[in-house]
C-alpha cells in the first residue's frame, strides 16, 4: 500500500516538438492601449490558454487578442 503515495515525476519533454507560442495582448481595455507580444518557448498552447496558470510578463487583467503557434506569428501585429 505504500506505493500509492509516491509522487510521480514529470517526464522531460523532447525540445524538438515544442513550438514557440506567441501571445498578443493589450494591457487594458482602452482603445489606445499598446499591443504587446510575448513569445513563450517552454510551455505548450494548452498551458498558456489555461486560466489558472500565471505566465510572467502577462498581467492578470490583460486582454488576449490572439494566440499563435510557430515562428510565423512573431511580429505579425507590429
């Protein structure tokens, strides 16, 4: 019965299958708010889209305009 209480370790993901996730957001709901982009290279799309996960650099009150997957989305809104 002791084997049920062991913690499972997360397996390290293979780096070649993780694509950069590009999040485009505004810091407020005003019309003249600056549009910013954040490139996240160590998380997948589901982790970025989850409400409970806090991502450094993106405020809690930010309005997310788009989430893209891959290098082609970098600089698209600029």
